[in-house]
């Protein structure tokens, strides 16, 4: 509204000044002055119109850019939610498959064989499956499967280098074994009965 008012003021001022000049004695000097003011007024009007057009185009461009950014963010957020749901549908479990009584505590056992289970209930292929046992200062990485399709299940026993002590109810294993896998465009980590968490994006297309 400010630019429109200013444009009207400029036109009115130019027209009024021109009429005032024409009411006076007409001679070459006054005609030259009239021509100069009319030319200046037309130039000013052209500049103002050009400015209005530029600002209108720029405002429309920025508004469209904001809309596109918001649309992209909504799409990205929806994709992230979909991948999170699929990652949560990768069910992991770990428990002692063979054990003997611990000599130190009746509530503990000596684990001789570890059973690892991964059940892919998502709609996507997961890849690079692995888990890591970190207990009693031990760092035991276990490679599981290169890939596991939707509805597929991996269950296998693994023997540690030496038996180690764990609780009979497997809570030590649940807290200290972390599964990792790739799903979609990211690497994920998960513990037993916990939600998956994204570790990092990976380079490449969506799976």
C-alpha cells in the first residue's frame, strides 16, 4: 500500500505541476521546464513500477521456495518415521544356549554357548547384521548375516573363547549385547526389547 500511495503521489505531483506551468505564459523556457518535469515524472513512475514488479516477483519466488522447503521437510520426516517403524520391527534377542552352574553365586551361571536371534518383521531387507558383547571387560564382536529379507529369521549359537559368568535371567546379556544393521539409508543399533536408534546416514540410495 505504501508503494501504491507513493506512486499516486508522484503522478499527482507531476500532473499538477505540469498544469500549473501551462496556466502561465507559454514561452520556450516554460515549455522546456514542463518537458523536463514531465520527463522526470515519467522516469520516476517507471522506476517505481519496475520496483513494484521486482518486489512482487521476488516475494512470489521466496514464498514458493519456502513452500518447497516445507514440502521437502514433510517428505523427509515421513520417510524417517517409516524407517524408524521398520527398524523397530527388527526383533533381536540373546540368551544362554548352554551353561553350567557358577561356583561363586547361585543366581549366576557360566555361559558356554550364546544363542543370538534376529527376526526381520519389517517390510525391507536389512544388511550387515552384527552384534557385540561387552561384559566383564570383554569386547566380543559377532558377525551374523550379510542380509536378511522381510519375514526371515536368523538363529544361531556362538561359542565364546572361554566361559564367562552371567545372570540366569539373561538381563546381563540384554543390557550388554548391541545389535547393528543397515536399513534404508542408515545404520541402526538396537538392544533387546528396546527401540532402534539411528547411528548414521550411509552413502547410497534407499534400500
